[in-house]
């Protein structure tokens, strides 16, 4: 259900009063139609840490290809998603395996992000309904709370996500993920906003699981290219196995 | 002078387009193995408890040009144990299981294998991959190839060129096969592979290379339903098979069937057929479940020395493999395998610890809980009880 409210957001002007428009704007900024990113992922706990580098290519909601660039142990491991079909490719063994779409739920390489987060299988705009919540001031900044609830027919991992959206640039600064029992399970924060190809983009994403406050995973976007012209066969099994 | 400069410029431009890379891994593994009464009494395996050490590694090389690449892999394996000492008339059979797959080149024409045998050790230097690949609209490859397809992890009869390693403690292992492969990407839904392979190792080379002519196709009926088919002649048998995979919303199910005729020459044989059903589901973010069950027709003409040709020491089997991530750096895998006909039951546990970005360790154990009293499947009798540790590094 659409909720209209006077809510000024300079970036999209009058459309900011429509929660659907606001959600669509934020997703378009962050996700774009076609993007290619160089990502560094840091998994941190008090006792150990781990760093991975990834290239992530995404086209719309249906196509994604990720390639691990380091460390050596996983280098070259690729994951292709076409709609709900997923394949992993291990170039050293020349092995392509079809994996269950339920693997979208699993942790990505031991991090606090899931395959779904990395392969961008779900879309906030398409898979959720949206409604405005309270106005919030945090650290001197004004935010609007937006509640996203999973649509009945959507196959998403999180039934409810509460976003804290900046009134200044209309981009989310926090996502709070809730499970079916309405328990808060993890918080994703966005910071260090930069501009890439005309898109405002948070380059630092920090995921904090709520069942283990000593652990967190940070993603740093080193480079993001939007409106990339991928080759016709980029999101195909032929390209997946050409590494 | 001008010509010389042009040649230099062209050469440097061509070289700039060439990318090369080296990578690999090394592994040390030690295990204590305990023999069973059945192996002692029925197969003259006269030992109780031994130690077995395995050092192995891969060195991968890759040179990429514009549309083509040359790839290679050198696999080195050094095994050390008193069980490797020569013994007549029946050799010690257990090492064949610990270093499974023993035969690293499944269809061998070019030798590219060197073995040094010591008094109680064995070192193998094997090129498991040396291939040229040309990627145009389709793909052509020749040389020593790694052929990997099929969803089975414990039993994967659809692919006779690479044995599944789900029940072993080894990973990063892939068998080679000599020949040619052309892959046609017919359309978004259909991929067709043609293989022409050779083999001169089946029963010793007698001047006649056995040919393999093989088709493997993948066809996607719908987003959820995929069909694989294989057909051809391989190791003097005609073979025909298929795999059907169905994706449910949160799981995957697959079925494989492979039929093999008797030998095309006059050697004594009978037809073989294998079937399996598999199920795979990520139950939550930490727990992964796999089920495989099936039937493998026993080969009445199989000898002790050919145990490894058909790996599973069972006729009717059910296997359940659970993998649980108790910590981002620790994964526990437990596999229970049982032959529902004769009761043979085997348990394998493997705990993998990520020690650093490129180093991991395994602690593993395997126990044959029940062995059949019948002699229908003699391979069961030689399986030992093991506990071991391995350390693996990648570069």
C-alpha cells in the first residue's frame, strides 16, 4: 500500500513523497541496469580476519556473474546466476556444477553476506512492498524510516527489511533484516558515498550479524562501472567456463 | 632497419596480448590405518596397523592469447608406507584406496607419467592436463583434457572420464583424458560436446589404441528442468545414459541412468547398468544436505586389481552427506554410506579448518561400521579404519 507523506528529498524532489518512487530511485542508484564492480571483502572477528577480492557483474535482476580474484585458494572460482539457476565453476578442475537455488541462502565464502547479497537475486523494488515509518534524527542527520515487506509471491530470504533512508540524498544508510519471527538478525550499514558514472553509490557496506556482535564483514567497492555493455554471451555457460 | 622496427613493434604488440599465470597447491597427509579380519583371512592382507603418508601437489600453468589458451597441470604424488612394499602373489590392496583415484589419466595415449618406486614408497609425476583450447563461437580443445560433468558427488556414472571423490579425503584432483573435444553452444538452452579419445592402458598396450567416441549434451527444457544425455563407445563397450535435474524452489533433485553393453570384442563380459537419484538442499545459511542413492550392477568379471575401475564397493546404496559450518573457518562434513542389500555401512567424517587465507587443514576419520559376510562384493573386505590429518596450501 502506498503511503503519501510530505517528505523532502532534494535528489528526487516531489517524488520523494511516494515511497515506491523513493525505493526505486535508491535501487536504481545503487544497482543500475548493468554494472561491473571490483570489490574487496574483509571478514573480521576479534581473533581472525580474511580478505577476498571479487569482480561482480550484474545485469538487471536475472543475470549475475561473480569471479574471485584473490586469495589464491579460491582464485578463478566463478558463480553464474541466470534467474533462479546457479552454477559454480572451478577452473583448476575444469568443473562446472549446477547448484540448488537454495544455496542463495548460504553464507558467501564464510562471510556475513549471503550468495543472494552477492549475486543480487532479490530486488527491493520488485520483491517488496514499501511503507513510510517514523522520522529519525541520528548523529545530527535526518532520516526517514521505510518498512519493506516481502510480497506474497516473492521468494526472498528476508520477510521484512527496515531501511533508514537519508533525507538528503534519498539513499539508504541502514538496512535492518528481520526473520519470520520478527527477530532482528542482521544490520547492513552504507557509508562513504561516491559518484560513479552519474550514480550516487555507497562504497562501504558493513554487515553486522546480531547473534554475534564481535563479528562483521565489510565490503569496499574499489571501482564501479554502470551501464556496461557486456558481450552478448557474457552471462552464459560458455563464458562461465572460459577462464 | 624499418622492417626490423616493424617486426619488433608487431612482436611486442602480440606479446602484450599474451597473459600467463601460474598457480597450484601442495598437500601433506598422514593417516593411521587399521586392518580388518576379513582382509587378513580372505585376501592375505597380513598386517594390523600401519602408517601411510601422502605428499601431493599441483602446478597449473596457463597462457592466454586472444581467443585461445594453452593450459597444463603437473600433478606430483609421493606416498610412503610399508604397505607399498612388494608382496606376492596378492599385493597390499589398501594403498589403492588411500590415493584414490589411483589412475590419474583415465584415457591414456601419451605416456606423460613417470613413476619411481622405492622399497616402501612411490613417487608419481603425472601431467594431468596439457591442452590447447580455441574459443570461437563454439569451442575446440585438444591434448590431455579434464572432462568434468554430472551432478553426482559420491556416485556419478554418467561420466566415465572422471571418478567422483565424495568418499575420499583428497580434493583438487581431476583425471585427464587424451583426445579432442568440440563444444557447440547450439543456443541458450542446448550445449553439445563431441569427444574423440584414445586409451591404451585398459589391459596393457598391445599396439591397438581403444577408441572412445562420445557425445555429451545438456538441454534446458525449462528454467527448472535440465536434461543431460550421453552416448557412444568407450573401452570396448557401447554406452547410453542420461541425467534429469529438476530445481525446486529451495532444493534440487536429479536422476542418472547409464547402460553399458557387453564388450564389443570377444572377451567375456556381460552388460552393466547404473542408476542413481540425488537430492541437494541448503537447509539454512550453515547447513547443507545431500542425499544420493542408487544401483551399480556388479561386474562378475572384475578382479582384485580392477577394484578401482568401479569405485563403489556396493550394489544398492544410500548415502547422506551433511556439511555444517560451525564457524566461518570450520566446516564439518559427515557422510554415511550404506549398501541396503548386504548391510555394508561406511562413515566418513572430515573437519576442515581455514588456518590462513591460503592454508587449510583437515582432520578426518573413516570407519567401515558393517561389512557383509557374503562374497558378492569383495572390495568391501579390504576397506580399513583410518584416522588422519592433512595440511594444504595454495599459491
